[in-house]
């Protein structure tokens, strides 16, 4: 999942561009680690080889994003320590879990849906960002177009595998879950989500409740609150920043939702961590 600010960059901002590049690099590096673990444990040589190829692509992308970021930092003399690539931030920002790999917690078919949905969403974000760089950084734009070809190929292969190995209805509901998780800052409406996965609104609601035991809205709220707690525990973000990252433009709405879930405000929860 990309924790990139939801507001679009309307003009070239070197510092903000470096922040976004840093997030892309972190996400690609994390994906490479996940793929290498999957390659190690999956009991299928063809799939293992595919995971390794995917991992190598993702690591290559991480290097490209990092090089573009470093070029901009050097050119514009940006001095921001938070733009350094710090491995521990991969845990704090939720890219990698401290206690398990995603592949360990998902069936192979569900992992394929997760990867495919992530790649499609990354592709859309990257298209928008590369267009932002096109005029000021044409060489970077060209490099990113090559990354986009890899992302498209990864998404196509993963989702094709998932479709072939899941029942179609189950596949669509699981895809809906991964879509709302990966767009949690700006989730689609239920109508748009139903249209995107090719189901009626009624079938989406019924299927989601059947598989996950909750409504789409309630599931997303619970997921947001769990992520908010993780981000607060990392110590890298204040309450307002956490609220913005999970899609609350008004801090009072975030505070109310957090208190409803945990019985305490985010600020008090954050303060309790150091006591």
C-alpha cells in the first residue's frame, strides 16, 4: 500500500516529488522482499521462478526511483533527513510486518489477488506522478514508462492466475477488499466499486458480508483504525498526520472514529505509549 499524499501535485515541487519517489522506492523494495520469501517457500518451481523475476523487477524499480530522487536532491540542494531510505521505516509505515510475511497469512490464490490489485493501483498512481515529471524531468519520465510496462505485466499475470484459481464470484469480492484497502485514503463509492469488479451493488454487499462477515464500510473503518494505531505506535506521525494518511480531512472525524473503536482519543493513546 502506498502512503502517498492524496492531494495531486499541480506544479513541479522538487521536495514533494522526492518524498513521493521515496515512498515508491520503499514500496518496491518491500515488494521485492515479499516476493523473495514467496519464492523460497512456494512448492512449485515455475511459480518460484516467477516470484524471483518479479522480485528482481521490483528491486530494479527501487534503484531507479532512488536514483531519480537523489538527482533531484542534488540539483535542488534539498537537505531533508526524512528523504533518506531508512529500512526501519518499512515497518513503521506498514510496508512490511515485523512478525510475518504477507505470503504466510494468505492462500496462494488470495496472494495473487493482493499482488494484482496492488500493481494496478501502483500503476495508476505512477502514471499520474510521471505526468507531473514529464516537462521538468523528461529522462525520469522515460525511465518510469519502462517501470509501468513491468507493473502492467505483473498485474496482468497475477490477476489472470487468481481468476483461473478462484471461483469468479469469490475472486471479485476478494478483489473488492484489496481495492478498498489500497485506496483507503480515497476509497471508491460502493456503486463505483461494484462497477469496477463487475457485480451488482446487491451482489457486492451480500458477497462481502458472506466472505468477511461485515459490511464494506465497517470493514474499511476497522482496517483504518488498526492502521491508525500502528502509525501512532511508530512514533513517526502526529495525530493530524495519521488522520490525513487514512483519509480523514477533518481531524475531529478521525478522533471520533478512533475513540469509538478504542475508547480513547488518538492523542491520549499516543501519550500512553510513552508512559
